[in-house]
C-alpha cells in the first residue's frame, strides 16, 4: 500500500512509499482510512518523533478487519481513533486513564505507524464510533477537537460566565473558541494581521471579540470587557514565543494560563509578574485522553461544534506536498487528505 513515511528528522526526509499492508494483532482493528487531517506536527515535527514512521494522526475510516479478542467493534463501523497505540497499563496514569501521561506510551505518527496510508491498525480501546451526523472529513478532526476539550474543560475548567482569551486562531485556537463558548464563556480571539480571515471565522463560530494585537492592546480589551479585571483564563494556541507574553498580559489577578501550542524553542518567563504580582495559575495541556474524546463526541452529537468550517480543502494523499505547503504558508486552515 502507499504511505507517507518520515524516514529522518530533516525537512525533506519524508516521501510516499510502498509499504506492507498491516494486519491486526490481538485486540486490534484494521481501519480503511477515509480521511486524515494535516497537523502542524506533521510538518514541523514532534518532540517524541522516532523515524522511520508513517505520519498522520487525525483520522476517520471504516473498520475492515478484527483481531483476535475484539469485542466492541464490528466490520463496517465508521470510526475515529485516539492517538494512543500502546500504554504500559500499570502506572498511576494508566490506572486513571490519563494515557497521555504514561511514560511508556507510544502514539501513532510518532512512535507507531499513523494514518497517512490506505490502512492502519490500532488497539480497539482507542477507537470511537463516529456520530451519525459527522462525515469522514469532519470526523478526522475529532483528534484536535479532543485536544481542545482537554485544554478548555479538563485542564482549564472554564465555567459559564467567565471570559476567555484565545491567542492564536489556528485550528486548535478555533476549536478552543468553540468549546469555550459551549461552556458558556465570553471569548476574545487574538492574532496578527495575517490572521484576519481566521479571526473573522472565529467570530462566525461564536467569538465575542477579535483583536489584531498589532492594532489593539489585548490586555486593555480584556479589561474593558470585565469591569477592569482582565480575562479569567487565557489559552496560548500558536506555539509562538511572543504569544506567551501577549496571553499573560490579559489575565486578571488569580487568573489561569493554559499552554496548548507546541514550542520549538526556549521560552523566557517573568516569574515576578506571573507568580508574585498576580498569582496566576500556569496549566499545561498535553494532547488528549479517553475522557476528552467522550466529551468531544457528545459536543458533536449536540451540534455545539462545527468541524467542517475548518476544512479549507480535500486532496488525495499523493498531493501531500501541496497540502503541507498550504498549511505551512497559512493559506489553508485545515487540509484533509484522502488516501
């Protein structure tokens, strides 16, 4: 079968290759891949990446074969999948289903083969049946939605009536906007001049205010919406170092800061301001876990999140270079590849 393989860490060390078609082992299902979202980590890499590996971790498809012992899935099921391929099953994090924190965890597209291929195998426990109202292309975006749900609901614990600032209107930021609105928060989205189309989309998806940080002061806008206090919580969703200062600037005394974007360089931090002057709570949000997926699928069933609005284009897998360039150049929000 054809698969997009990263065989080294260099920018050009990936190619479409012929690889053996996988077969499911005990407890695994084989999925015919119908749609895969292109993520920034596919392009820029991920800290846990171990080549050679097939990329692609945002997927939807159809179950076509069952391994020995599979009980919950059946052939023909329309599914999406968590990114967890293996866990130890013994550590304190596995015992609480915090699989994203298991020290021995192996994820697809980093340490296990992913979904930029015609077929993929994954453990049955990682699969979820798609809601009937969700197609394959939208279903492929369940993974970034689960990341947003983990950040907003499970880590950030956003409550109705709070004010949330979302810095970085990329795919994750646009999903965080929607999940925060579903929680009943007022939402400010912030970005650069080049982000204008994305911020306009954010407003269509529910954001109450958009801020071009080159034209307006995000902190002042947040204070103007909160009787002078500032945002209750801010989400950094871009992974850009300058965005950290921007996000921190708008948070009220004893507010919360959630890091959702992935950095590729060191980040300086003014600890005096964060901890002594304002007592801000700093929160990390790392990928997702099973509870994030259950909450995400419920939001989709209730029609509270629009995934299709993020899809800029659908392309065949052999046009992956074009898709990567469009995502890298920010001329697309989300591109879905069709193996």
